[in-house]
């Protein structure tokens, strides 16, 4: 069994309320960077569903960054 690595995934997004770009960082344990991005996106999407905000957060896919920690 391979051990998990630690990753910092930065997701840039725009929100429809302010039209500004923001970023959010997630610290993820995963086998590889692709798995880390998938986990971070799941957390990002879950927060949006739970926040009940009146605006929509749109991810800037080309700006997602992954760093191994």
C-alpha cells in the first residue's frame, strides 16, 4: 500500500455577487496531485452547497495550483 502525500491545492474562483476573483487553499492527503485536486474540488463544492449563499462561485480551472508539502 502506498503512503499518502500532503498537498496544498489552491483554487481560484469568481463569485457572481462581487465579480471579484478569490482563492481558497485546501490541505489534502492523497496518493498523487490528481487525487488531491479531486478531493479539493469535492470540498469546494460541498462548502458551496452548505453555505446557502445567494451567489455562485465559478472556479477558474486554468488557475488551480498544486504543491506537494
